[in-house]
């Protein structure tokens, strides 16, 4: 969030701006300043990119110490911190905004009789994990067993790579229940540490990973609830917006999504299934005792429904409750379908669902311009890759619902050209009123690209906000 001074200067009609580039070591200690005149510069923040923050700087510098090479100020062992200051017309003080801590990428230094220019691109600290600058697993296989705590796995990866500043939330389902790693996961040679972090992020939809402007790693939910606070109100846009446009790419619009996840090897399956009320009795000759992570399969000749379904294996092994990932009772199952469950340490059966995890969702919000009742069904099928780690119907259904939410939201957007508002960030909720309209709607900021010189503008993408959760 901006300071009061940062907020105040963003409402000024006239702005005198300054750019400060500070050299830092990997302990975030400031070593020097790059003093000179900024010729051009851009900072981009993209919520959909692995490396969220990038920047490009061109400046005139004062001496040869800015040459690119060992012993110079611009080299591989340096970070930079980019800040923009705006003079407060009332107090005369400069309100500084930190735009991020970056690794220098693709630097060039040119000198001739009339110019001494330094050009470089820079990328945020995630590049140390993605393989862009570092981050490959070399000669090892990294394994995370089923049932591991997601938060602990993420912190272990960060510490392995020397990061000790982080804000890592617990991984929780919609109902607040803790979600552990749902199946054994493994990454081999050629994978990156970022691959592990991304797979942890994707266990549940609507989580994000990124480094903030202070170089602190975050794993947390993306604001998607009706109760999440508004961080930017209409006053800011009214003072800064120059123009707006409404882009729509019909090819990207999907309002029906099917997700297919992991397939389960249920080698122990029932050869005879009987039903008594809500208890399902399974005959599995190959199974003599129940151990944690034992996986079984069965079909039934009739539907079962009631308050709580139980499973009994071979008459003597049960009955034990059939539950969902939050521990709630499964209350109905359809006939003539091959169902799968896995035994848990608390003497319950975790309902995995179909032999291949699956979920389907449709855009059924009448307020959405892509409502199936208005435009018909436009289907997308997702499988393999990141979806292959989805282990249950429950998780597949959550992912399908989130994909619908994300894909329809991303295509109900406004592109705004404005005077740069340096303290904005992506995935913030905002209120916005279109220039030709009177109604105020809620949006989420998804992409920001802003210039750093006084005459530059910013391009900002706002996606219409539809709550994924009413409250959580």
C-alpha cells in the first residue's frame, strides 16, 4: 500500500519526477548509486508471468566505473533497486516509491566523445529460480511425498536456494481445511526449483507466488473474495486516466471447461459389491489388511445416497467412513461408474473419485457477458502437464471452476492509458468507472507497464472482478 505522501502526489496535476538506481549486494546492502541522467526507462509488472517484475533503463552515466565487467559496478554479483520520486508541490519533499529489486540482465555500456550511455534490462529475483539466471536441479532428483505440508515444502526450497525473507501462507481449501500434497511428486535433472514452487502453487487454484518490491518471496491466495478490500478507488483514476479501450479476443473466450487429472492404479478392486443402506461392502481377495495409501476401486449396480457412506472390505475390514479432502462425509455415489478411494491414517477412506480425476464447470453467472445462457457453450479441455498432478475429482472440479472464473474474467477487461501511478501493483482490487459511463464496477489489476521519464504514460489492464468466493 502507498504511503500518504505517495498517494497525495499521485493526485497532483503537475509532477516533477526523479529516478534513483541503487547498487546492492545479495544481502540487500546498498553499495553505490548509479548517478546520471535518465534517457528512457520502463517498468513492467505482469501477474501472469513467472518473472513478475522487469525493467529497462537507459541513462547517461558519469565515469568508466560503469563499464560492464569484473570489478565494475555492473556485473553478475550485483542487484539494483529502482525508485521513482515525485516532488510534493505543497511540502517540497520528494515522495519516493520503490519499484523493485532486480538482477541486471543484458547490460551494455557505450562511450564516445559525446556520450557515455548505459543500457540494461533487469528481472526480479524469481529469475534465480527459473533457470534464467540460476535455478536448475543438477544431478539430483527432488522428491516430495504424499501428505507433505505445502508451506513446509516451499520454505525448504527457498532455504535451499539461500532465501530467508518470505511470507508463505498455509495451503487451504475453500472451507479453510488444510490441503497437503495430494500425491507423490518428483522432479528430475533439467527441472528447476521454480518448477517445484509452481507445482506447489498449483495444488489449489487461485494461489500466487512472486517476489515483492523489497525482495521478499510470497505464497498466498490471489484476492478473489467479495470481502477482499478495495485498494484503489475511483478518485485515483479520475485524476490520472488519459484514455481507455476494451479489447476482446473471441478466440480466448471459453465458458465450459473440462479438467482431467491423474489416473489412479487401483490394483486392488472389488470383484463383488453389495449395498446395505449407506454401507458398501467390497470383496477384494488381494487385500488382507489396510495400510495408509492403500488404493482400491469398485463399481455398483445401484445408486447410493444418504447422510454418510461407509466402506467395508472383505467383511472384516470396516466399516470406515468415505470422506472428502476436508474430512466431510460423501453422501451419494452413482451406479455403473468405477470409483476409487485411498485409505488414510485416521481410518477413513479418502474419496478420489473417477479412475481419472475429472471436473467440469460452466460460466453460469448471468452478469457475465460470456454466460452460457446468452452466448452458448464454448468448450475447453485441459489435461496433462500441470493438470496431471490433480489427484481427485474434488481438486479437478475446483480447478475447472477457477479456470472458468479466470478465463472469463481475463476477457472482460479494460486497457487504461494513464499518467504513471508508481505505487500500483497487480492483483489489487480497484473500483473503476468507464469514461462514457456512470456505473462504478470492481476490477482486478492484471498488468502494468509504465515509463519513468516525465513525459511517459502507463498502460494498465483492468479485469472485471467477479467473486470466486463470496467470503473466505
